[in-house]
C-alpha cells in the first residue's frame, strides 16, 4: 500500500533526543554511527547509551529535592541486569538503590555492589526456600499477601517488614484507571484496605514490625494519568495512616514504578514536578521517606536494538521486511503490548514510501514487530533500529527455537 500523506522531518524523527539522533541522515547512538556499529559488532545487537540512565536517575532525585520530599530511588533490577549497566549505575548514580523480586536477583544485586540495606525485596508467592535466602541476606522485605505475611512470621518472627497494598486502581499508558497490578478486577498483588487489620493481627502474633507501605499499580503512565496516580496515592496514604494509628512505625511509603518515558510519537515527557507534588501532598504530612522503584524510567531509553534486513518480499499486497532477530530477544511488544517504531539507520529522517510489516526469524506466526508501518524503501542488507528497548527485552531473553541471545555494546560517554 502506497503512503501518500506528507510528514515533516520533525515528525519522522520524533524519537530524537540527547544520545539518539541523526547526522547527515544517518542514525547515531551516543554519537556513534548505528549502521557501522552493527557492521562491526554483528546483529542482532543491543546498543546502550548509559548516560541516559544517569540523566534519568538524577532527574528523579532532583525532582524530589525540589518538592522538599525525602525521596529514595531504587532501580527495579528486573528491567535490565547486565553487569556493565549496573556498574555504570553504581558508579555514576551512587544514590540509587535496588529493588529485587527473586532470590537470584537478590544475589545478583549483592554481587554487583549494593549492600543489603540498599536493597528492598518486593516479590510475590514466596516459598520457604525463597524466604530462607531473603532473611539470611538482611535486605528489607515487602510482602503482598496475608498468607505470605503469615509465612514470614513463622520463618522470621520479630523481623521488620513492609506490606504491599492494593488500591483497586492503576495508571498506564493506555489511560483509564485499570492496570494488571490493581483495578476493579482482583489481581494477585497486594493486601486490600479492608484487610489491613488482619495484617496487623498477623504481625502482632509473630512480633513482626510493619514499617513500610508499598504499592505498585502503574505502568508507563504520563501526565494524562496523574489524576489516577493522585487517587491511588490518596488511598495509599490513608492505608499508611491506619497502620500508624494501629501502632505500626511506618518510616517509608514505596510508590512502586510505572513512570513513563516517551516511546510513541504523541508522548510528552512526564512532568516530574507535578508527580512529586502529588507525593509531597499525600505523604509529606506523614513525615516518611517516599521511595520509587523505576525500571522503565531509568533504563528504557538507554537501549536501541539493531538488526539486519534479510528479506524484503511482497506477499499478496503486504510487504514483509524480515529481520535477523526475533521475539526471543525482543519480547516487550508481546508481553506488555508495547509498540515498536523501527528506524532505517542509513536514512533515519527519510520519508516513508510504503507500509510494511516487520517480521522476525522465530518460527512462530506472531513473531511480528510492526504491521502496516510507514517506512522508507528497505533493501536486503539494510540495518534497522528499534529504539527505546533498554528495559524488559534483554533481561527477558529466552532460548526459543534455540536462537542465541543478542550481543550488547554499552557506551559510558557520548562522542
């Protein structure tokens, strides 16, 4: 299908920012030519601009400071765990702690430079085996079910713990007030407000100290969802007050993750000043530390995936552009329904000439990255880039069809 609508250069390069741009028509990553990187390193390849992680971390810290909030940033390890990424974050943003969700992640955080007191564990459906490793480490544990709180009490009486609450509302990039973590439909996460008294009773029975209230109800939300965030945090603050009134020494409210970064042409940067104002209004009177555990916000914009075009073929009116990569290394689109926006590296600001469908090399029908996508003329041998894939892609790589993981190259500076 021919593309007839006119598009400005600005519209075609809406994704451009510091560390990702166009020089003489060619895509650059951290100042390096993207196609040249792919030729030298091979494909499929993740190329990371680590400076973006530092910038995002500092933006959050500075927003907390500007709002007069005692803030704490804990990076969500599940988003991106490569050693070079973690080493950079530890060195360049030493104020950033870690949130983990499995014993393996806990061990990984300890091995890569974080101390137990800098680590919080927020998982679900913990076994006795899990708890044995968590308790031994000395990190802080947040529990999200009454039955799990009972299990912790049996395994580690006298311990300080946090509890995750379920506010029955969530903010996402799709809008509305529902998420996979919290909404009108029951989810597996969090203790509902009407059951807080049961949590207190369990804690008293096992001499547990509830010192943290945790919530995770959002995913990649923007300014148009801040009203939902406001409503959620109001419910969380109410839960914290009820626990304080019941004698629980609450010292921290962890607001979870979900802060959005632009990944679609119409997205604008999340207004961090407005976001922190919500936190200050709800939690300032409680005189608690306000924590957040961003994964996407810190890591998503660091990564670009590079792949070679190995097929260009018209199939009954649909042009398929086949890549030498697959959903085994780029699963965010399939797990979270996050769209990809491919870029032609040699002509990053060129106008689209037709709509194409991008397919991968995994032997499954749904292995499609974008369908009916306006794109410049693509040729076999071209290098295509998929931006904004620094989180929840490499960290979720599988061995499906026995396809190897993609290689990575990480840049600590821009040239």
